[in-house]
């Protein structure tokens, strides 16, 4: 248990200056053990990935079956170049801005003595649940100039930065303060420590968040329609709405798949140059919040307040305004609203559970058994993230109505579609914990005589808990506001909050009547966001390293 | 290190309790939802349940469905989405569609589903109740209401005397920068089909290219009418009912725009027909026909006319919402549904002109 006494990094273990180099024989033994084929995780992950990619396979099949003559008119246009340019430049700018805002905000709420940290950490997650169509509508209805490239960048950044913020808070919380202390003692400035140690430690998590931002950006529709910004998704809708051409829509989706392959390739290249270093078991411990001087503290509060205000406060205010001002704003009947809340909660809950549970084996496989094939398996699940909900919805309609009639328009299928669409969100969050859960702790547990299942329950699970909770929260929040696939797959007669909002706001101009549903959506999502923030706060105060020690003894 | 071990031992049960609280909250939420679910899917004793794919405004449909259920005891499960997306969905489902009745706002999607043999023939007892010009020539669907294409305009930016006599004039250079359109809205595409039917493909393409130069493109007609009302554009191509619905939402005092109908039966005054059909794969055809029959009955048409949707009922003798000018005074263009066809030629012209 050399590692327990010296909080060092595994990869540095053979560094001469480190002094705790493992004997070469042991190293060989360990590496041989690690090379063993994962008979449990491998097939499990394979099944999960195949199921996730089935809509994608169907898109390819539909395109091929339709033949070149039907696909070509959709692709052979100068318009496609415009779409490509619009999509790429938006993805780049929004990803960079989300990375900066998400990382900065996560640092402030996790590591500094920011006044009201816990409240801010909840308020900064919630914008993810303000549906993109509500946010864009709020902005463009008050400021008509918010449109086009500028408008899309503003709205998408405000909507998507939590995808970086949430995993980064987990990463900062689990970071190894020992390294920062060492860097400080070696004379680095605080700023340099932040950039070169803290952010660097969390680099793979940051990359994962950026990956999610850029991929999910491609699949959005409502906001771009409101803001008059044409992307592949708006063109796909056009293809379906004016052409009745599912094949053309599938072909355009394939372009999105190719784009996401490029993004994934880029991310993998980055990742391989800076692989995350796994902390030693005692490297995680309770961290003292960094004190802020008065002026810095004011600036920090102003910063997070501005961010939360623009992303959350502003749309909420507009929703309230419409509730008060709109003529159609007769309050919805309590039964209708209650059942919409109930169904939304139920479906999102199930989807969040399913996605989290399914993400676990894939994540463990990719991290613990890092080979080319396991990495490829994990990465391939990200492809569905960039496919618009309407395309996933239509492929599942085709698949289920023909071959799984008993499942068609059942709650199970809807939950499955959410799990497919938001799996990558769960995966990134789970992986952020898995990379930190050193298998050496489990090996230690085993060597102390615990049974494998007991080790999994008492060592692995507590180590993974923050990531699992984040994954659950992510998927829940996203599923609660999903609209296009929901409209197609929800059991007939059932209304969710998103479909009710749409029924009033999108179908007509009855924003007053739609507003209570938007308000309910935001309120409901605040619950998991709050629980998550609360729970994280307590567990970070405890320090996960010590709970591991307790589990081992 | 001993201290931290001590600490964790003290605190772990609390963590467990916290997890239990979270789990309990989640479980009770799902239980709540499950209870709600029990009441949703049941049908009242022995009566059949039919499924309606609804592309019409849900509030309007709900009013009609409630009256129908009360009268017949037949339960109707309503699934609402965009009319065209529902048509896409029925195409994907093919002969496995769970839908019994399809109700949508524009005839082209009904024509398309007819061409794919996905709609059943309706008995003459239903189609004969509505004037033939509003029905499927092959009796596969029946019209229930119409809306008329029109212009919304801002009197502060353009006087009524300056408004164009033909919708084709909007492609002229003097309208540059003044027009709002929603080329991808499912209500705009039939208008292009009408221009093709009346003036031919080349003229329609030239018109669209002129619009591409002159107009600002919006996502949907709701945005067009809102933009004109805010004074952002002088005129916008709409359906009359969007303007009326905006006025209802904002109140007459906040409505700064007006609606203008093209004179002389210009093609710009196209009637958009909303229609209903029984889906070919329906297992409850009798009950489904009963519902369509109710839609076109005097009772059904009156419910349609009385709401805030501002569509014109097509059954003779049923008066529209009193806020509307009579249909005949809007000078609607005379075009039959067959020449209007499905949206496909119009859609490919829109692509050629670079508008979609």
C-alpha cells in the first residue's frame, strides 16, 4: 500500500525523483493482469452500443434504399455549403465560450470562498432546462436584433454552458490539491497554478464537456428556427416538412454524422496527448476554499450573477411577463398540469436511470481496458448526440411500428429513445468519476479479503457516486425538455410539459397559456439540480478519500 | 489520517440517509405519475376507442372531441403534432399505423397520403355534406374548414392604396427589403403550388427568385405576422387567421397591423383546406367514420366556427366567427385541390430558388 502513504500520481510512479517506483516484476504482473480480456464488460458494452446505434444504422439503410436519385437533390446544393459553414462556425464559437464560462464558473463555485456558493451552483445548472425554444423566444421577442449568427451564439452558449460547468464542478471537487500545493510551494503564481495544474488536471473532463456542447449543438432545432439561423437541423426539418422526403432528411443527417466523426477525431487526438493522470488513493481530500479579496469577491459574484441572470433570470422573467400580460393566460387546470408534471417526471426519471446504468459498463470498459476497440466502442456512442430528435424519432417510429408493434408508442420506447439520445451526456459524467476511481483501491480491497461484489459495492460505487449522480441529473434535465421525438413517441393521449408548452406556443401565439408549462418545467428541474448541488457540497466537505479508507478498513 | 477515518465513520450513515431521501422522493414522484396514468388509457365500458392523429389546433380539436365523446360514447385518444410530421409518421408506419383518423390543416398532405393508398374511401353520406370543391376528388378525405392567404401590413409603413393587386407583384424591385415570408412553413408551400398551377413553373420560379431578393425569411408565419405587427417589415405573406389570433392574444389596442385580401380572385388569396380522413389500416372504421361524420355535421362545424381559431367552416349554412369578414368578400382564388396537388413540385421550386 505504498500509494496510500504518498499521494502521488500513478504515472509518475516510475519517475526517479519519486522514490516509490514499483519493482519491474510487479509492474509486469499488473500490466499482464490488465491485459486480460474483459469478458463481462466487453460483451455488455457491445450490446449497449449496438442498441444505441440502431437508429443510426437505420438512417444509413434508409439512405441506401432510397438511392442516389432521391438523396442527391437534398445534398447537391450550394445551400449545403452554407449549412456546413453556419454549423461549423457556430459550433466552434459556442464551444469555446461554453468552455471558458463553464470552467470559470465551476472554479468559482467549487474552489473559492464565493458567497452563496451552494445557491449559485444550483442556479448555474438550471439553465440547461430552460428549453432552447423558450430561451430563444424570450430573447428575440424583447430584442429583435438577437438573431442570426450573433443571436444563435448568445442563446446556445447560455443554454449549453452547463454541459461544461457540471462535469467541471465534479472534476474540481475531486481534484488533487496536493499538486496545487506543490506547485505553489515551487513559486508558481496563483493564476499559473490554476491554468497549469487545476485546469490541466481536469483537461479530459473539459474536453468531454466541449465534445457534448459541439455535438448537441448540431441537433438543436427550435432555437435556430426562432433566430432565423439555418443549420443542418433546420434543413432536415425543411426536407421533412416541404418535401415528405425522409430519405433526404436521412442523407442530411449522415452529413451530421460525418461532422461528428471529425469532432470526435479531433477530441481523441487532443485527449491522447494529455491523458488524465489517475490520482493516488489519498490524493482526494477535503479542500479549503480559496479566500477572495473584497474586490475579487465582488467581481466574482457579479460575474456568476450576470451569467445566471442572462441564462435563467431573463427567460424566467419573460415567462412571468407573458403569464401576466397575455390574454390567453387562463391558468391551466390543475389536473392537466399535474398529470403533465407527473408524466414528465416519470419518463425523465426512467430515462436518467437507464442511461446512467447503461453508461457504467461502457465507461468502465473504456477507462479500465483502454484498447483501440474499447475506445472506438465508447466514442461511437457519441454519434447519436448530433442527430436531431426528429430523425431519431422517425427511425424509431419505423422500427417499432413494423417490428416491435407491442412497444410502439409505449412509455418504454419513449424512455429508450431518451436514453439513446442522451446517453453521451450520461457517459461523460460517469467517465469523469471512473477515471478518478483507481483500480488499485479495488485491488487493495480484494487483498484485504473482501469479496469482489463487496468491493464493488463498498469501494467502486462510492468512488463513482458523484459521476453517477451528475449523469442522472444531466439526462433527467435534457429528457424533461425534449420535444420533437416526444411528440412522435409519447403514448397517445399523454401530455408532457414540453408537448403542452408546444401545443400553445408553437402551434399558435398563445404564449400566455403556454407560460405556466414553461414555468413548471423550470421549477421541476430545479429539484434535481438542487439535490445534486446539495449532495455534492456535503460529499466534498466529507472528502471522498476518507470514505474510501473507511471502506477498506 | 486517523482523524479522517474517524470522521468518515461518523458521517457515512448520514450520507446513506441522504441517498435514501433522494430515492424516496424519486420513487414517490414516479408513483404519482403512475397513478395519473391509470386514468388516462381506460375507455368507458365496451365502447370502442379510436386514435386521432391531429394536426389541427389542439384546443379546437379537444372541444370537438369532447362533444363527440359525450354524444356517442366512443372514446377518442388524441395525438397532436405538426400535420406534416404526422403525415411523415403515417408514411413510416405504413400499414401498421395505429391511427384511425387523420386530421390536418392543409390538403397537400392528404393528397400525398392518398397517393400512397394510406387513406380509406369515405361513404358518400359524409362527403355529400360538404361542397365538392373542398373534398378529395377520389373521396379519400373531406374538407372541414378553410383559411385564406392574405397580406399583413403595417399602415404606418405602407398605405392601403400602395398594396399590390397581385401576390406576384411582391417580386418587383420596389418591395425590396419590405416583405416578410416564411418559406418553410407548411402554409406557404401550397401558395407556391397555386402560383405554379395558375402561371406555370417558370413564372413561379421567377417570382420566388424575386422574393428571395426582396424578402426576409422567417421560421413560421407566426413570426411573420409578429414582425409586421412590430413594424419590422411593411408587409408579410400570411394566412388571415394568424393575424386574428395575434390580435386575440395581444388585444386590439396592441395590434398595429392590418390584414389585406388580394382583389379579383388573385392567386394570393388561396383557400387552404383543412381536411379529415379515415386511415386505411384502421381497425375501427365504423367508429372512425362516425367521428369524421361528426366533424362535418352542423354541430361539429359550429364548434369549429365558435372558437378563437378564425377558420371558415365549409358546411353550407354555418356562419363563421363574427369577427371575420364573410368568406366571399375575401375574393378567394378558384383552384381545385387536384391542380394544387401535393407539395412536391412547389418544394423543389423553393429549393431551386434557394428559399429552403
